[in-house]
């Protein structure tokens, strides 16, 4: 995306397990000032499936309960 568009971008919201999560443009857009490149950090797997990976996990705390077959997510303080 054009880096000039960064100021106009809004938070991205999505639902996992019935709970709403949000990411700010600073979390989901990579901006390399040295090259002037700005790009979305999600990776498409198919038309309807995207991997949010590191950008999401860097802004949310995750806890895994292997025996209970569950996981928890919470927003980290900024």
C-alpha cells in the first residue's frame, strides 16, 4: 500500500471464538523507512483464509492448555 495512506487507515476488527479482537495499523502494517515500503503483514492462504501470525501474537498474550484442548488470548497493554 502507499505509505501516504497510513494515516487514513483504521483498526482492523475480527472475531475469534465469539470475542472481538482489534489491531491498529501500526500493528498490521510493516513500514520500512529506509526503502519507503509499506505492506500488510498478513499472509493469504486462500481467498477466505489468512494467517495473521506474528503481528497478532506480538500484540496479544496467548496461553495454551494442551491437556484441556483450549487456548486463551488477551490484549497486551500498550
